[in-house]
């Protein structure tokens, strides 16, 4: 009797397992995406941070893309700058993550090849309790079954109600360039 | 006598300035691998409070050096997953003796909860030797 239950259980697990795979076939993921932002001003110390552990999901069927980056995962060269960034500017304890949700326009995965192709992306970036509509163009290519994506866009701290104190205002650029680099593998 | 005093106090002042620079202003990073773990947990014990939104508990976990043990469920480059609920980014490239199905203990910095993949992330981690 016990054996039967185990068998039925296993079969169910197998069936659901395959079903789930069936649904997830069009999803590509990256657990170690790289997002970098830079707001350096000439003559001053560079204001630049990198997060090498950004999560991203791309559904090639629908073109939907989602990326999540934990704020505490951004690393600066200078630890003091990192501390100020977390505590005074972006308030990472209160707002621990940045999320982008959007859609690649007219993505046809069958047309992807080893050459970079440009695709437009529209979406929303949530950060510091605020949300902003973002449009950017990304470059895409398919290499050995991996989908590579790179791109960049510009935001302003004021878009997200992030206030820069007067004392350091001339050391931090008004425009922040965000670059992204993803390497998606099939789920 | 007076000159000597001025000389000594100048030296002392310089030394303290250097000390202030070294300790506060040089911008050196923490070395997680050299710090002692402040929380020692099994993977599930670290994950559960994040999953259940226990913010009073999780606030004490973030940025802490966590020692976590669990079963390796996936390995890629220098990232391993423990029990599918903890994502660990190792400091260095993988040692070859790690493989799926092994139980290991790691020490690293707790970064937070990622609700896209439903994992708690740990970075700057090292694999601790078996006791």
C-alpha cells in the first residue's frame, strides 16, 4: 500500500514537472546579470557602482522582461561612498531593491543570430518608492543557445525623489548612466 | 624645551591625522572572509523570515556575516544555490570538490531577498572547510 502511494506520488511529481517545463520553455533567465551606474563629474572622484548579481527573466514568446537588483548588491570602489549611497541617498533599508518590468518591442527570437541586433524596450523602473517610465534600445544576440543583451539608459536622481545635498552636488552628475549586461540561459 | 614640545606635538598630530585617514576616510572595504559570522543558520532558517516578511528579524540579517549550511542544488561559474532558496556568490572561482548533492557550509554577507527568483542572496562568500 505504502509503495503504491509513493509510486502515485512520484508519477504526479513527474507529470507536473514535465507540464511546468512545457510552460516554462520560452523563459530565459540570468542569475548573475551585471548592472552598473555612473554619475561621475570631471575632476572629482568617480561615482560608479556595479552589481554583478542582478536577477533577470526574459520571456521570448511575449517579449516580457523583468529584472531585479538588490541595492545592497551595488559595490563602489570607495566603501565610504557605498555607505553614503545606501544610508543617505537611496535609503536601501527602506527601499531594498530596484525593479524593472517591461517589454521588448517586436522580439522575434527565431531571427536572433550571432550578430548584434537592436531592439526597443519600454518599461517601468521602480526605485526608492517611485516609478518611472523608461525607454531604451538594447542590443541582442544569440550565441550557443545563450541570449546576450546589453544596453544603457539615463535617469536623474530627481526622477526618484533622491535628494543630493548641496555640499556634494557638484561632485555628482545630474544624469546617471545605467548600463546593463545580461546573459540569458534557457530555463 | 619649548621647541621639543612643539616638535613632539606636531608629530603626534600628524600620526593621529594618519590614523583618522586610515580608519575613516581611506574608503577601504570590509573583508567579509576575515570577519567572524554573526549569524549561524541552516538555509531554511535564513530564508523563512524573508519569505514571511518578518521585517524585524530580516533587518538584523542584512549586511551581516552569515554562516549558512545547506545542500548544493545548482552550481554555475562562481554561484551556487543551497536547497534552491539561498543564492551564494563566491569570492573566488569554484573549487573543484564542490558538486550537486553535497552538504556544505558557507560564510558570506547577507544581501537580501530577491522575490523574482524567490531566493535570499549572499555575496562575497567563501566555502568553509568541514569540521
